[in-house]
């Protein structure tokens, strides 16, 4: 049997931008992507703590050390600058693999930078 488990989580980042006229995705500071083991194009679940919205999109890298968290395309309508998000990715593993798997959990500071 295969099960979905949390692969990566970036906990409580602040939205720095929302670009409606863009072809979808979420731009995430490359340092955060690396720390969370998220690759370019990977599906990301976006959970908005401010309004309860949940959506799925894909990751694109932003400049290192910028703290950028920008929702692009239609997803821009689901956030406001300053909203607090949790970003989650999942993996599909066997139960045996899942029993020893450890997700990458990242807890950035209030400026979306690594501590």
C-alpha cells in the first residue's frame, strides 16, 4: 500500500506579493526551497492562516535571501500582502518507507529568512 505523507513544510511565511497577470505558481526564496527540499515545479499546497483558503500550485524559485513569497496568476486572488501561509509538499511512500521518513520542516523568521 502507498500512502501520502508530509515531505516538506515551510511554516508561517508572510506573503510579499500577489501578481495576478502571471502564468500561475508561487515564487519562493531559493534558500527556503533548498532548506525545505522543494524542487522547482513541485506541487505545493498553500494554506492561508488569515482567511482559511487552501490551494495547490507549483513552486518557482525566487532570489536567494530575498524572503520572497509571491502568489502568481489566479492564486493571487486568494491572498493579501502580509497574509501568513503554511506551504506543504507531500510524498507517496510505502508504509515501510513512511515509518522511517523524516520530513523537512522549516521555520523562517518574520522576514521569511532562515534562522
